[in-house]
C-alpha cells in the first residue's frame, strides 16, 4: 500500500474523470445566447434569485419552529436532567451568592433529591429553571436556551 497523501477531493472524484495533478483547467465559457433566448434566460435568473430570497426568509421562520418541535419530541421521550443543568450553572457562577432557585413544581422533587433547595413556580414549564443570584438572574428556561442556540446559528 502506498503511503502518499491523497486529498479528499481526489478520492471523491468520479472514476471516469482523470486526475489533473492538482491543477484545474479553467471552465470553458459557454457560447453567447441568441437574442431571442437572452430575455428568457434573464427572467429565469431573476426567478431563481427570487426563489433563493424566499427560501432564505422561510428558513428563518421554519428553523425555529422545527427546532421547537424536535426538542419537544425529544423531551417527551427523555425528560431533561434539571439537576445537572442547575449544578452546571451553579458551577459556572460559583462566586455568586444564590438567593433562590425557581423551578416548576413537578421538577422540585428531582432537585431536592440532588440536595438542591428550590422554590416551586407554576409559571415555569417543566425543565425550566431561574436562578436568582445577588448579582442578577440567570434564565435557564428551555425557550431562552433554544433562542440562544438559534441566535448563535443565525449569527454564524
């Protein structure tokens, strides 16, 4: 077996395409369109650009809905580990004094079993937690965390 490095693009090249030794030939320019076709081609390009713009706008609204649906389905299959979320956040803010930890009333037994004192709050959803510290509030609600992930995705 030869130990020479083979770039991925050469491995993925169809077998009928000869290797060029790393130098790609410039693509040949297509012949100019006849005048009667130029208008149709221009309209097709504008239509394609419009479709691209519409798709980009739709993805901005569809992606959050899809992410919420997938997250909801996953949480129905395996509820989140609220105690781990709280422990991780407390570790990140170890220097701050905790005033209260608010969680949904049904999540409190899990937190108390993990020796985390909490206040039951029916205004929160299952899996949501709000840490009140002397220095401020840490919002660990599922919707806030998902919004942060989606914002990071759209920013990059």
